[in-house]
């Protein structure tokens, strides 16, 4: 999760939505996100008996990220882009809270 935080923070730091920097970084952000989602899902598949809420919220987070990068396009953010991003951040709270409670925060 901390690895992907660097990816998303790096893309966001390229500028405002629709700026030349952010638009130029979009293909790499999409590729990095899809790669992270695939790797995270593989880790989850190798640990099928985790806390049910951890599994559900992590999968929701990964699904939201996947949907976000498969629907976003260069230019100004659409309302659905903003909603997908916010929803992913809400879902992120599940694994973050559970892992923090276990002393395995990032």
C-alpha cells in the first residue's frame, strides 16, 4: 500500500487535473495502477482466510482504482472521476484501520 501511495502522490504532484503535467503522466499512472492492482490481488489470493472486512475493503479499494484508471481520460476531471477517487479513498480506510490496529501500518 505504501508503494502505491508513492505512485498516486507522484501523479497528483504533477499538477491540477487537466494540466499538461498531469495529462502527460496519465499513461504511466494508469500502467502503474493496473500493475499494483494485479500484484495486490495476487497477494490477497495467496491469503484467503484474512479478516473478512480486510478482504472486502481491500478488494473494494482495488476495484475502485481499476475503475478509476480505466475510465479517466486527459483533461479536466469529470464528476464520476472525482467520485471514483473519493470512493477509493473511503475504501482505503478499511485496510489502513485494520492494519494500524494490528501494528502493521504503513
